[in-house]
C-alpha cells in the first residue's frame, strides 16, 4: 500500500527495547526506509538520545513524537528548548517501570 504524504501523520517512538518492536512491527513494511523509532538499551548514552530527538524534530514528515516520560526527563532541557512549534507534537507516555507523572509532562505544564 502506498501512502500519500498529505494523507497521514507519521508517528515516531523513542522507547526501551522491549516496546519498539511490538509497536512498529506491522508499520515497518509500509514506511520509507528512514528510521521512525529509536530503540534504547540501558547502555544508550544521553547524547545519543538528544541527537536522535533533534533529528526527529527537524524532519518535516513527522507529526507526533511518542517518548517515554522517564526518557524525556533525561533530555528535558532539549525538549523544552525545541518546543516552540506545535508540530511535531511531543507526547510523553508511561513505561512499564515508571508511572506517569502529570507534573513532569511538558504539554500539560504548558497548558496550565
């Protein structure tokens, strides 16, 4: 199935290694070859996460970035500095190991 760029939103995910394959296993066959997710392990350095996040923010074809809230906390300074435009929207999601904390969510803080 071919996608018209104007007709869909591209969602990317920055998450731990156990969730990325499950979420995007059926999407990869439909998308272009450019990466649409970053798989993290316990050895992933914060500068690598920051670099990937900045690459996703610069892409014109990405509309939503899903990021674990605990990962977002590690690069909070980058998220807060880059968030002057509504797209791509950065949505912080809970992880299995860390509960969601609305007080830390950058979108909810801006809405208040």
